[in-house]
C-alpha cells in the first residue's frame, strides 16, 4: 500500500467515525504530500501495470469520442493484445487522468498523440 492509499483509508475511517481532528490531520498530510511532490503519486506497482492503465484510459476516451464500444476499439487498434478492464469511472475522469499523466510520461503523450485523444 502506497502513501496515497494509506491516506485514503485513514480519510474514510475518519469520515465514518466523524472524527474532525483526524479528518483535519489527514487533510494536512494530503496537502503536504501534494506540495512536496514534483511527480504524480505512484498509481501502479510496476511499469507493465502502469502501461496497461494508460492503454485502458486511452481506449476508454478514444472509444467514447469515436462512439464505438470499448471492445471494438481495443480490437481495432491493439488486436489480440490482452485487453484491460474498461474503467468504471466516467470518460471525463479518464481524460483528466491522461491530462495529468501526459505531464510526466512521454509514453502517455505519444499514445495520446498517436490516437488523437483530446485531453
């Protein structure tokens, strides 16, 4: 579990219990984490998992923009390559994640440019 995930767990616990002091503590730690960080938090355990995540976000956004089913878009561009699960969140959230990832990853930038994904 990374630092961001630990903060999320603490936040949920504090929110559930109604402990305002603990909520404030989690908030202060989260703000400090964001202010000191020059790179985004680790969102995947390894490079392969990170790339799969990017592929799924690109596919999610591109399929929505093209008004094609996720599976059809994936097969058209990646063929038999193992397909990641379709993100459960909204397309706008995937678009937002890609926008942030582009700042720190040339791989993400290249994929977004290649498939003309508007972020």
